[in-house]
């Protein structure tokens, strides 16, 4: 049985312009601070977008152990019994300075994953890259241009520029975000409840967003080779 493709009917002005071909670059939307409300806009302008799931859950094991997993389940006790709900976190990126993170919740795992991917696409933002390490100074966009800090709850994370070849010296789940953002070398420092993956991820997102919101001079931009 062949599934029929449903034609996209844009509901927003930006969506209509994208479908008509008036907007061909996602940067035209992000740079103006316009909120994207249709996931089809992302699918059309960023067809090479990659995705991954963050391991926010944990399977049961002896003495509190157990492997990390992508789905975290919670139970609510009702008069009809225990009602279970699954939540998952997804990250999307094009490995060239654009990234997004979203959470999805549902009573089943597949809808939760689809909601997370959809929310991640609708929350994309630009990440400023560069070479801010005094040990390197190559001017390539392999790291970040300067040190930034992000905090969520009691979790604090600091991202610092690193020279070429160092790699991503950071928590395993945060590596997924930086890889999809196109960052290859970075040092990090963290404190607080870092085992709580969701807080750690949100703290990282705040740190990455501050890279773009920080005002820098043209001289520093040219020296570090960072994005605008």
C-alpha cells in the first residue's frame, strides 16, 4: 500500500514565503529573531539536519545501578491504577553552527520521540564558533571564541576554548550537542547535580546561546575567526 503524501499548506507568513521560494536561507529567519512555528520550514531549508537522542532515563538495576536510556518514565497513581508517561529529549543540528534541543512527552515511546524531534526543530538557534585558545590561534572555527557559563538549577557548566586536537573534554551527552553544532575542541568544568542530564543539557544550551548574544569587537572577531 502506497502512502499518499500530504501537501504542506503554510499557515504563517514565513511559511508561505519559504514555500514560494522568497526565503531560501534559514539565516534570514534566525538573524531577525523570528519565531518558527512550522516544522516544514526547517525540513525545507535544512534538509541535511541530523538528530540524536539524549540519554535522560535510567533502567532499573541492582543497588540503584542500571544503564542509561533515552526514555524516562514516570508513573501517576489513579483510582484506575498506575498511569505511565514517557519523556525523551532530542537534539538536532547541521554540524555547521545551527542546533536545537527539545523535549517530548507521551504515554508511548514513539510519539514522545516524534514530539521531541519536532520541538527540537522548532527551537533551533545559531552557535558562534571560532578559535579563542591562546595556545592555538589558527583562526579556524573548530572551537568557541571565548569562555561562557550556563546554569540551570544547581548545575553549572563552563565551556572554554581549546586548541586543535584536544577534542571534546566534556560529559558524554553534552558531546552529542557540540558535535551536531560543529564544535570539535573544547574544555569544560561543571559542578552541582551534573548527573541530572536534563539540567546539564539546559545549562549547556544557555552557555551556547550566550556566545551569540555577547557583543564582540570586529578586531576580536577577525583574530579568532569566529562567526558573526
